[in-house]
C-alpha cells in the first residue's frame, strides 16, 4: 500500500493516477473539507481514501496503517485553509506524518520539496528545509525530491499571463536560464522514486529536458500562438523591495519566489534515468491548442 498525502491537489492526484496505472495499491489522504468531486475522482481511479489532517496526529496514525511507502506532496502555498500555516502545516504537519509513518513501520517516505539555494529565504523555504533535515535524520528510508519551477504555475495565467487577453510577464531581465518542468513529469519522478530501490536515501535535484530563459519562453509562446506578445517586465528591484518589506508569510513567500525566479540562472541537472520529457515548446503548443 502507498499512501499519498496531498492526493486531491494537482500534483498529488497525478501521482495517484500514475501509480494506479502501474496497478499499485494506493490510499489517498484527504481532508474533511476536500472537494467531493476530487475525492470521487480518486475513487474512480481505484484508490482508497482516508480522511485526515496533518495537524491531527491520530488521523495520521490511521492513514498510514499498513502503508509500506508514504508520499507527501503537501504544501499550502496555493491551497491554504483556515488554521493552515507554513509552520504548522508544511513543517510540523509533514514532520508529524514522518513520525506516524515510522511508528507504523513504513519502509520509505518520499517528500516533494524544492531546492531553495538560489532563492531568498521565505517561510515556505524554511518549512521545506526543516522537513528535509528531519527526514534525513529520521532513520527511515527516504527520498527527497527537489524539482525546479513548474510550467503549470510559472507559465500559467496567474504568474505568466493569458496569451489570449493580455501581456506576458517576465521577472527581472528574463535572461537567466530556468529549467522548467511539467507537473506530469514531476509526478513521473515521484512514481519512479516509489518503485525503484535505487532512489532510496537520496536527495534528487532534477529539471526539465532543457533550461531556457524567460525571454526564450515568450518567443516560444509567440511561435505556438502565431502572433507577437507584449511583455510586461517586473523589475528585480521592485520584487526585492516587496520581499524585504512583506510582513504576511504568504506575501513574503510569493515575493521571494518571484525574486528567486528573476535571479535564477541554472542549467537542468543531468538525470538521464528519470522519466522527464515535456519541453516548454510542447507545453506552449498544448496551451495554444486548448485555447483554440
């Protein structure tokens, strides 16, 4: 049995789908407040569901019972509910899940984190770093995954723009390389880690098939949509000021992530054995196709 925490989220549900495609026995951890249609979708895939909350240890003990592998894709960055915080949910909640999994005899814990070394400090990064450190010293078999920026988020309508109705955003000068990755490929790496012993007791940093600049992304979308786009540049100085002055943990985190992207200039790590294949060009074409 494989337990997936965060199973109703975009990444978690894709992890469940891919595990079920491999005929793995899967249990999805869902909240009482999870959208009924998302819970129903998990069941349609053939997954069990169990109701729990990372801030309720008793519910976690029930959720991990009989699980040999536990996967956490949990982050409140886009799904925060009343009572959630980076400290209590992303950090303490995931640590409680690690403790519950160890107490139940689980053999392997997979945590989807991220490499914040190129990003300024934020409450989200602090939480992820705390869980990474705790998991490495837990005595359990573990895999910590450090994916790069997701295409669906950073090249989506909220942060990048809607090509059908407005300008496309570039953070900073937009000339540093970013190893964007698709959500589906991240899920494939999670499933690879769950089903391949060679991934045990490792922290794995990975990226998409290629690293491209934000300016190159704009040109790629222009090719896909067959038209030029206006570009709205968000100055690095403005992002830095926003990050320095933000008082709210969410504002601090969002500003830090945008500032980090503005400063990022990194090639994609070489991991030829990982199932990663979606390029930015393919992603842009899929968005253009959906729009038409």
